[in-house]
């Protein structure tokens, strides 16, 4: 139990579907992150929210849409995805992003786009 | 080009042997973390180091932060099959406070 919970753990969706990934942190953190991890590629930072405000968006296609309604919850809304979007999506959280912060990951959501 | 270079990329050893994984950069970090990730799971934090020259021990794992805060190493003594996994280093760069990850080292410990 890392204090960061992701649901669902596994998701299979068609290219025309709309689905959402959910993340909840119980660590009292105020920054939350979405990362993408594909086979044989390094972790890719997608979005960062700090104090519920999006502070980073690393050229992610608009078919991925994040939402952070409060400091404990983060969503990733998915629509019209492509097969190459199949990957492990990791949520993480940390205290405010200043000197020496550490991020804690959830267990990940395996996404398969068919 | 990765900000943090990890080596080796793959490491396969026999149970009971020792191993060292390296994480190097030309940038200075205000903190550096090591994570272990098992297949299908999220990375689990092993340690955070913040002081140049710092050495931390976690049972059979020894972590060292370089004096100049540009590199780090992870040493495992008497490796066990349970140590198998992907080891990731991550660092927060001084000044912009951005977190970067290395590409990881896949460690396999054979029984």
C-alpha cells in the first residue's frame, strides 16, 4: 500500500470508446502527476498538477484530457485512442515541488487499445 | 538524450553475488531517488538522498550520492531472487526543481 490508489488496474477499450482512469492519494500531498510507461521506453511525464492547477503538459495529444478536482484526486479522460497508446499509466503524488521532493507512485493502470 | 544515464541496462547474476548499478549525469541534483519496479506494478520508492557524499543502507542495499551531487550508485550484497526487478533512478535538478528519470536497469537474480 503506497498511499496512491489507481483504478481500474486493467482496461481494454476500443478506439471509439471514452473511458477514464482515476487516481486518489491519501498522503496529504499537493502535487499530482500522470506518467506513461511503454515497453522498452523510459517513463514519460504527461501532466503535472500543483495545488490543483495544471503546471506541465508535455506535448500530450488532446485525446488525453486530465482533470484534478481537488488535491487528492486526479483523472485521465481517454477518447478516440490509438493502439500505440497501449501502455502502463502511472499516477504519482508529492508535496510541493521544491527542493528535495520525492514522488510516490500508484500501482498503475494497464491500458490496452484494440 | 537522457538527463540521467543508468548503467548497465541489463544485469543477470547468480543468487549470492553482488551487483552495482550506476546513475550518472552532468547536472547537479538537489535530491535523488531510487525505485524498484516489478512487472505490471508501479515503481516503489527505495530511498531518497539529498546530501553530497551521503551513504544510506537498507538491509543488503547500499545507496551512495556523489560528492558533487551529479551521480549515484546502488550496491546490492548477496543478491536474492526477490531483488529481481527494474531499478530506476530519478533526480530533482537544482534550480528548476524538475524531476527526471533514468531509463532503468533490469536486474535478474537467478536461483
